[in-house]
C-alpha cells in the first residue's frame, strides 16, 4: 500500500483537475449571455435563486447589434429593440391557437392604486427576470416563471404640483448590470439589477420649474438617454445623455435651439419666447446602430395654443429630430406641424423599419402624430418616404399662423373635420362654430377634430415586417379651442388658451393598420371609447391591444378580425410584451388603469400562456374597501380635505384650480359646479369621459371634493 500511495495521490490529483476543468466549462456555459458578451464578474448573480436552466440574468454592456436584434427570448428595450417596433419573432402563440390563451399568473404590485396614478409601463424582460414600474414610480423585479417579486425600489417623491397629465412612468431601461428609471421629479436613477439598491442618481432638472420625466430611459452603447416632459409649464425641452456606469452628464441636445444654433431663426428676434418654448420629449428614442443616429419626436410649443407671441415655425416643436447618438450633434429634422396652436404635437414613439419600395430597400421610420396622420420618412435624411405636401391652410394674423402645413399622402386614422351631420348626430344642443384641422381660432370657441388629446397620443405604435403594416391607436373626440391671455410664471401652467372636451359628446377609439408603402388604411376597428394602451405585434400573425374596460384583445394582424379577448381586473392601459422561457412563449401586461382614460385602477401584472389555467374574468377586482358610510351619522363636508381628494383624483384631467387640464372640461366654466348636489351626482356617476367615482371614493370623500368644487372653484370664476 505504501509503495502505491504516490500513484494514488497523483491519480486523485489528475481526476480532481479534470473534474474542476469540466465544472468550470459547465459554469461558463451556464453563464454566457445570449448576446455573446462575457458576463461581468462584479455583477454576476449570487443572491437570487434562479432556475438552473436560466442563463445569467444580469444584463451586460449590450452592443448595437444586440439591441437592434428583433425580440425573441427577451424583451430588453422599451420598444422590444432600439428600433421601437414592438414586434416579436415568437410564433408559438398564433392565430390558430390564440383562443386557448389563458392567464398563467397574476401578481399584485401593491402600488399606484390612487386615482392620480396611471399604469402605462412596458415591462423589460431579460433572461428570466422582468422589470416593471407603476404610476407611483416604484420599480419591481419579478421571476417570469412564477410572478414572485424579487425586489422593489420605492422612491421618495416630493408632493409634486407641476405634473401636467397625471402621475405615470412608461418603463425602465437595463444595461451594464443596472436598471435605469426616470422619476417624476426629474431625477434619473440607476439600480443594482440584483438587489434594487441605488447605485447612482442624477438630478436632470428642477421639478419646481415644471420639468418631469415620464418616459423610459434608453440604454445604448454605454450611455443612458432621457427626455424631459413639462411643455405645459413653459420649459425648454431637451434630450440628455449620461454615462451609464456613473450617471455623469455627457451632453444635451436642446429641442428649442438657442442663438447661433440651427432652427433658432424660427423664433421671434424681438423677444425671448424661445427660452420657454416647450418641445418636451415624452417618449423613449429609437436608434439605428449602423447609421449611428438617434431619433425622437417632440411635444408642443409653449404656450400651447397662443401663437401670437412666438412668430415663426417654432422649431423643433412638434417635430421628428435625428441626432448623432455619440455626440448629440444635429443631423436633420422634420416638423409635422408648423407654429402649432392646437397642441397637435408628436408624443408617440418613433418606429424604425426597413422596407422594399419600387424594388429598392429603404431605411424608413414612422411616427404617428396627434394630427391623425402617420409620417413616413427616409431615416437617412428625413425626406418623405411616400409623399408629404406643403399645403396652404386658413390664416389668422393674430395667431401668426403658418401659411402652409405638411399634409401626408394617404389616409388619416381619425376624423379631421367636424361636419354639420356630426353636430346633428352627436351634439344636437351645440350652437357654436366648428371646423377642421388647422382652422385657427381666437376669442370665440371653435369646435375641432382631432382634439389636443389626439389622434395618436403616447400609446406606442408597432410595425410587423411580415405584414408590412404599421399599427397605431387613435382617439376620436371633439374639443373646443379658445384663446386667452396668460403671462408666463415659472412653475405654473403656461397654455395660453382654453381647451375643453364637450360634455356628453361621444369619444371613440381607433385601431388602425396602415400599409407603409402607401400610407393607406388596410383595416380599422372603431371602439366607443378611446384606444389607450399601445400595441404588440408578433410573427404569429397577431396584434394585441388593451381596452379601458379591462380586456386584453388580440386581432388577426392581416385582416383586423378579433380572434381573442380576456377580461382582467382593471383598465388595460399599458403596452403588452412577449418573451420566451424554456421554449414557452408568454405575454405580459401591466393592468393598472389610467387617470386620463378614466378607467378602473388596479395594481396587477398579468402573464398569459397557452398552458395557463386562469379563465377570462376569473380574478375579481377585489373587495370594495371604499365604503365607510356609518348609518345614522351625518357627514360634514370639509373643504381642506376636499382639496386633497381633488389633487389626487381630479387634477390630472381638470387642472389646478379647475382649469387648464387635459381631457377634462374647465370647471370654472361649468354650469353645474355651483350646485353641490349636481356635483355630487356627477362625481358618483361620471360622464362621457369621466369615470364614476362611487366605487373609488367614499361618501365622505365625495362630499368633501364636492364642497371644494362648489365653495372654492365655482366661486373663483
């Protein structure tokens, strides 16, 4: 035995060495990222119990090739890829079997339930983990197979008073082992992807001046890009790039050019209106890695509807802008509305795609405007892909209107004129004036379509390369426009006019498929409520859209025929996403409702699969916890408490002090606000565009907010 000991020891060492080599190879094979990049050892996951078959869940420093790839297993950018197409090559779920699609799991995030919040976030999914945030800007990481919450980040937000259109966030970004989120108080925050702990945060701007962030940040090539919202507060819009690892600002591109910059001559030379000219960036940009160009669209000029003090085209408001992705240098722009006085801006994300037209492959983009047109351009130079004609339009020198407007060849996806027949059918009691798109207005109310709500608003569009169709959601509603005097005051609403929906007028939504080679409608669905969720389309021949009433609906991508629907527990007002785990395709969507859509609120993250076992309508919205009536007790209204209820539930639509809101009438002009019983009844039962609050607010809260409206707002006329 003694003579054989060295041999045995040596053999043992050799076997151990071989075992270690094989183990190392196995570990490396399990941790190689699907993009081909080596994992970052500093961020390798060792704290979360992931399934053995799931590869490294920590996102690497994605390359341009990675981020351009069409989504399949992962959905690793807000729009699926940096092309923003919201198209997936997955086809396990398709037109032949989508009828079998059921709920797989539902997770309640416990955030964003108050009515001021809107659930608009598009989840990010990377290697078995989902990242999503609520209207309260709380970010959660979830196991996609079970729905278990792995961690949650809860930001400390101030009591913001400078939010235009409700509290919302449209998603997060990932890269370099971090999760990036823009907060409503204009901070950009990077979280550790494993733990949700803050790694860095940067103050992008001062929220007290009206700046906010509602869009999902974009990670690309070691940078994080974010825009700033707040055009209704007289901001100077910009898109800013930050170092993804440190949060250090690298450069900024102002969407309102200053002296000496391209486009500054489109603003008056005799005043400084450009300094508060608006042009916010509401959505996540798109990138073409081959061209090295970043694309985004911009919001309204400020003040929104008073053009009298800002002569000129007012660049780069209501425009598509292309800049160098590395340096921020200007490349080109296309303005959709010159000297916009109707709030017909461009908050919908830019979508990139390649298409063959007349035998020639073209690098194209599409952007759906509030005008009701999709603008198809060559993304190499900004020239129209199909045809867009500068066309003379009606004039009013008091508004300094532009003599022409760009009119695309093809079809609009919502009506752009109010006719006598429309008034007789929809508004028999209306006795005012009405007109069509680009008709100017002054001190007499003018009824127009599209409204300042759109056309296409923020809900993202999609492009399917299989069908070569562009899918866009639209809102068809009436709106009154009236010019009013308004002085700029930092941190206060700066609209310069009165815009208001018409009480009891119908609101309709459109889901439209447009041929990108002709800009002609191939099919369209029309709803009796706004279409307000965003679109997902797949190689399985499907288009998924959410409905205000809580349904997730699937259409045949070629024909527009409805092929599936599922009843959830709140308004579906966020874009669905799809991904694959272990060969199984899933579809997920945030179901949380929306303030401006007036839909029922919730806090659910729904996930669907063909082997799901939750039937449509099976999960209830929950018990009614709002009823606190005490029998025999008289409820005494409290105006101060009513203000708090108003700010949390009414301000997003009706605005501060009852005016200058979005999607809600001016309460100071209402003929019922002086009658407390009528106000209580309206709050309880709702109206055409207003939700019923009798199941949302308690009797005490309804009395309080009615007291605030009748005793404060109505008396401040």
